[in-house]
C-alpha cells in the first residue's frame, strides 16, 4: 500500500490576504474554498486564487512545513511571492 502524498498550498483571498493549508487533493480543496465549504478563514474571502504549492511529501512533513510557512510574517510572504516567478521559493525558505 502506498502512502497518500500531501502538499502545502498558498492561496490569495479576494481581500489580498494569504491562506496556507495542506491537502492530498488540491483540486477538491480549491473547489471547497471557493464554494464556501473550505476553511472558516476563506469562507468570507472568496474567491481564492492558488499562488503556490510545495512538492509532494508525507502528511507529517506537510504539517511541519505549513506551520513554518504560517510563522512567516504576511508582508514577507507577499514580497517573496512577488520577487520570484518561482512560487516554490517561499516554501524552500521555510524548509530550512
């Protein structure tokens, strides 16, 4: 049996705020966010737009990376996302 692979994702809400989460099915998760059945934070900030994803990893590693991404101040997240065309740069910095 193979383990399900998880990713960490970053979405930008309609109010320009950022939300970070983990999932093992990104398409379904984005649909849930945009239909109002996703996270409480995004329900009143629809629609959301995907701005970055990590590589696939175990659930434990994804939870750890999500925590580290959430520790980065919002203004630094925005700077890193606009500074680089590669949206993975923010995730790479948080892995270290």
